[in-house]
């Protein structure tokens, strides 16, 4: 197989502030794998939180030495490698699945067992921002067709978070609300605040307390007046195994767990446990989001809006601007590049 790598800069339409950082752009590495005249694509994005910059991603993808494999099936069998971070494994797997789907003339969701194309409602994120902007954004999203809004929390003054949710609820009374403090609260703060957010109609909260103590998260979930979804505490299959049945949901990001097949193992693991699946994402293009979209029919909650946060999405094919992400009958991932960039590696 032939390997091509490109790096691009993905600018956000506006800075996204969460409890631990503010982001205005993200770098991405695009992987193209060619075999018998067919090319499959995958994307890995940089992440300060996961310790990945583009140079590291390029080096790690190159270290996989995909050229040594005679076909995509043999490369898929060799994944994952403990020497490669999950985000890199996910990007390589994406390109291989896209390649197999294009070669066989079938969309990835059919390779994964879903016979027909489907669409699912995705959450759309509102960051930590002014009350005026939050309300205006909520009205705009509701008018555009969004049924679910995820509100970032973790302001230095928790009353700001409560008021932000309140004005969003008033501005868009029919939307379903999710809350995500990104681990910003102590257990005591969470126990004080969660009843107030429940009164405002919040449907579920992601990772209210810092990661690293799954027992504390599980104990909080038992007492919480609204469902608790583990995110930063649910990275690997082993993490989820420890949390299954103790929290109400786990947020599975392909870049976090290692790709589509790892996500399927997690979905199977939690089945019947009382813990439900949320599919999340990093800020990325439609290429980076597409593999998760092909899994989204399995999720209780879909938070697949990373491409919608960009000023310009250089790929197209999964929709989302009307609040629904969709698969199609197109082979492979079903996405196409809309802007050309120069090869850099």
C-alpha cells in the first residue's frame, strides 16, 4: 500500500472555551492509503490534553509502516499496536475501513452491520461564554433544527454556569440539554450544583468531577439527581469495564479509545449493564467525524459536532448543520474533500 500524509490547520468559527482551556484552532494530519488504485482516508488531530502535536502524529503514523502490508485486511488484523496512541490507531483504522468500503462498493456502516443509511440527532456545543451570546446561540441552533444542546460549565464562579443554562433554557425551551464541566468540580460542588441543574431540565452531566477516581465518580452517580456520563475517566476498554453499571453513560471518542472496533467492544461490554453509550468527538473535519457517524445508531447520545465548530470544513458528506448527522449509500466513509492542500510528507 502507498501512504500519503498531509497536515492542515483547522480554524474554529469562534474560540471555544471550556473549564481547562480555550481553543481557536487545531492542526490535523490526513492519511491517504492507496491500494489497487483505490484510496482510503483518515484524520488525526492534535491535542494538548492527549499530548499529540502534528509532528508526533506524522512520526507515529510513519512508524506503523503501512507500506509493508499487502492489503488493507492484513493491516487491520495488525491493529492496534501498544506502541501507537489510540488517536493514531483510530486514524489508520479509518483509512483502512474507507479503503475496504470503496474497494467493495459498500458504505462503512454496512461493513459494521447496519444495512441501511441512517441519521441521528447530534448535540451542538455552547462554550463558556457571555449570557447574551449563549442565549442568541441557543435560539439560532433551535431555529436550525437542533434538538440537543450541550453546555460547557466549569466557570470560576459556578453561578455563571447556572445562569448560562437558565438563559439557554429560556431561549430554547424545547431543546434537550446536556452539561459538561470537563471535571471542573469537586464532589462537594457537584452534589450542591447538580440538583439545581436538574431543576433547569438538564438531561445528563458529563464528567462533573476530576478524572482519576472512578470510585468517587461512581458514588456520585448513585446519589445524583440526573444521569452521570463518564468521559475523561472512560478512556480505554478497561476503564469502561470498571465503570459499567456504576455510571449512567460513557462518552466514547474514537481518538480516545482507539477507533471503531474498540468502540464496538465497549458498546458490547456495557450492553445490559445499565450504562449507556454516548459517542463524542474532538474538534475535527467531517473526515475525522465520519467513522463515529457510522456507529451513531448504537448510541443513546450523539455529540458529533466537531466539524460544525470550524470556520471552514474542508470535507463534506455527513451533514449536521440541521442538527442531524447522516450516513449515505456512498462507499467507504462517504466523505469528499472540498479543498485541495499540498502534500507535506
